[in-house]
C-alpha cells in the first residue's frame, strides 16, 4: 500500500525555532505486530538558549507549548530536562500500525512519502519521493519556491547532527542503514549537510527476535521489576528471620 503524507509546511516554521543549533535524535521501535513507538529528542546547548533567553526552563516550556498548539503535535507526550551544559525536549507517541505511523508529521517533515508492503513472508518499509534537506540545513521551508529543483543549496545550517534509529522486534532481511547493531537489532541513519539525498529502507521477516523482545520488556519495566523484586527480597528476609526465631525458640 502507498500512503500519502501530510507535509504541513506551516508547522516547520514553529519547529525550526527549536532546531536552531541543536542535535536531533529520532528513534522508532517497530514491534512484532508492526506497532510503532516514535520518539524525537532535541538537545540544545544551554549557551545557545541563554543567548536570547533569560531562563532555560521558561524557554523549554514555551517550546513545548508551541508544539501543543499545533494540531498534529497535540497528541504527543512531552518531557524536558535541564542539564549542566545542555538541555533537551522529548516528544513521543505510539502508533497502532505502520499505516497510522505514515501520517506522522515528524516523519513527513523529512520525507515526502512512506511506502509499506506487508505480506505473509515479510514487511518492506521505505521512504520515497523528496527528502526535505532544506528543512534541516537552510532556506525557508514555508516558501514554495524553495522546493524547486534548482533551490537545493542551503543558505544556513540550523541543525548540527541528525540521527535516525529503528529497532526491530523481527529478524532483519536487508537495509540501507549507515550503521548496523545486529546484537540489539538497531539500525541507524546519519544525516549530515552533505546528504542532499536520503531515504530509509528496511525489509524484515516474520521471525521474532525474542532476545530483543525480552530485553526491551525488562528495560521498559525496570522500575516495576526492581520494586517487585525488592518487595519479594524483603518478604523473604523477614520470613527467614521469623523462621530463625521460631527455630531458636523451639530449641530453647
């Protein structure tokens, strides 16, 4: 099936304010049912924020508020953190399937279309059409003339590094990723100002990587697991103490 995206050029003007001089990490996890967990992390040096703002927290709050005022971003979950040297905002959302994910505005900001082919043997995930290079590395993305074929040169760099990673719960067949972490089933694309053309391609089968699924389960539920384990240990220790006292009393 071929899925038509929503570009939403007006929203790019809002997002570009946040992206200036920062690093962007875009992560996907595609589970064995093709449910997609989407996360965008934007890291900004504190010195860049403080150059035009008096307070880092206020700046981050205002950026999050700007996102929430855009219809296509209001359903995302937001987190922020202020660090010693840099701070970040995280946007995250879960999509019930690949077809729903194909309408993600975060995806459509960079790639014109997503093609998904699913059959009994495998799934193909591939971005096609234009790669919106100018959104990351210069020019006015709200100006339609910038999308003409002779307007590709960037006028200014607004983002330092962009990294896209996709983790699969199924076994990979082939990909065009720049980096392959086969142990964790994670595939990474690096985008730089030299990349005028870029696309994402994955082909994976129906075989499930249970080692990855189990590892993800523990990582996603680590707090609950630690809490339950601690309670069990405390109960066992108390039971051992009581049993010891009971045995000692019987001997007396």
